[in-house]
C-alpha cells in the first residue's frame, strides 16, 4: 500500500514538472511573439485589415519655349465599388446606370462580384463624380484621378505624343520622357473588420502622391502654328499625301517647330482621320492605320539632301573665291550635262540673275554651273572641309 502511494506521488510530481516545463515554453514563446516580434505581427495584422486605393499622381506638364502649356492635366474621377460594404445593391445599380450611362447588366455584374474592390468606370468627369458622391452610397468609392489634356488639339501632335488609359506615355515626348513626367502614385488606406466593412472610428490614412516634373521644350507654338498652316496649304496645292516641315534655330540647332501633316487630335488619338473607310476593318488593320496616323515622318523616314545641300555648295563657292555674290548667270529652265537635260523646278527658267538671286530662287542650273567652275569637298575627322582644284 505504501509502495503504491509513493509511485502515485512520483507520477504526480513528474506530470506537474512536465506541465510546468510546457507552460514555461509556451509563456516564453508568447513573450517572444508579443515583445520581440510585435512590430512584425502588428504590420501583418494591419495589412490584413487595410484596404488600399491608389491616388494617381499628376503627370508633369509639357511647355513650349515661351512657357505656354501644351500638355496639361484634367481632373477626372474613378468610380469603384467594394462588395463587402454594399448595403443596398439595387440602389447602387440604379444610380450608377443613370449617372454613368451604363447598362444595368454591366453595372450589376460588377456590383455583385466578390472582390476587394471593383472598378466601374474611369476618366469620369468631375461634375459626375461629385454628383455620385453626393448620394452617399455605402460601398461606392469616388476617387479623383487625372486625364491628359492637350489645349491645342492636333498642333504638334506627332511631336508631343499622347498617353493611354493608365496615363502612361504611348508615343512622342510623352513616352520619351516618361520617367520624368509620370510622378509617384499615392495611397488611401482604410481599416476594415473581418468582413471587409470599414471601421468609421479608425478613419483613413493617406500617402500623398508626388507630381511629375514639368518638361520644357524648344518648340515655339507660334512658329509651329504658322508652319502647320503653310504645310496644309502646300499639301492642298500639290495634292500631296503628306508634308513635313522642320524649323531649327541656326545658332544652336534647337527644334523650334516640327510639322508632319496630316496631324491627329491628341484628345481623341484613337479616332481615325476623316475620310478613312472603316467598313469591315479588322482590329489588326485598324491598328495598322493608327500606327500610320501616329508616325512622325520627320524623324522616322530618311530623305535625300536635295536642295538643302545647296547651302554647302554656295558656302564652298564663296569661300573658295570661284564665285561672288555679283556674278551673273542665266537660267533657261534647264542645263545639259553631257547628253542629259536636267530641268530647273521653274520650267520656264528664272532668266538673268546674280548668285544671291539664284540662291533665293534655289536655281538648279546656276548651282550646277557653280560646281563646274571647280572645287571639291572632302571629309576629315567628321568635319566637311573645302579644298579647291581649279579646272
């Protein structure tokens, strides 16, 4: 009997110390989690109960040489719904269909979808966004956003380029300087319970967006506008498919205007030009036409020098002394080179003219005659040098 009591006492003591050790281990683990790992698990819990909504950053503006804004931002709204916070889905569907001019089927499908947040429509005018916000519908979020806006519509369209639905640059300066223009998006953080319903007492936490940098260009919109008018006149007069003009500052090479008509409306970049037959167009063919419409021939195509090389010919002749500004020439409208007749652009000819007048007229026979008088060009170290070998 005594032996049995002693045995039972030992078992109780053993169980007691085993339980004590387990308790100490659990208590130590609890202390470790609550004290040493508190920051980590607090952050995890915060992430679990927070809903994130992005705040779009204002894209940097684009300005011309005179400080005129040629690409700006227009405030718009993005309408979204959070399923777990919706209390009156029928009312929400009715209001959104009415204000956004959307079909009931489209809106209801998104309102009833189980997701953290579901976007209904973006790029909504601010006035409409404010009207929806005034209904104070639970589960409907109206967040302000930015949409690119071009005050001059089609002016310098192929130079500036445009942005897509996510406000990211597609072509032109918009995509070339994307990293400087885009800015950094902000965030709205709201605390919710386990069902995803916002806790009013917790409020909202905002991480403010950082606007993009402004881009200053050498373009002068006054010169750009005048050059565009001239290009359109030439295209109409010559019945050309396209006309390109580049205006440069001769002192430093800055581009003051770059025109490649026909241009397109930057505020509606996916609308094909008037007169385009869209009957039976496939998506692939339409995209091909859009790419052609957006293409900037001034920088995408190659050209023969043509009459622009006459500047070098004239400078070489004057510097080498084989011609003077007062030398007299006669242009009959063509010049014979061996057995070939090369015509001037003015078929009737320019008649009697001196070298200055020939330069102003871009007279081909005179410049060919100048070349006959001697002189040659050679290249050295990347520079064009003039050397003379009189004939």
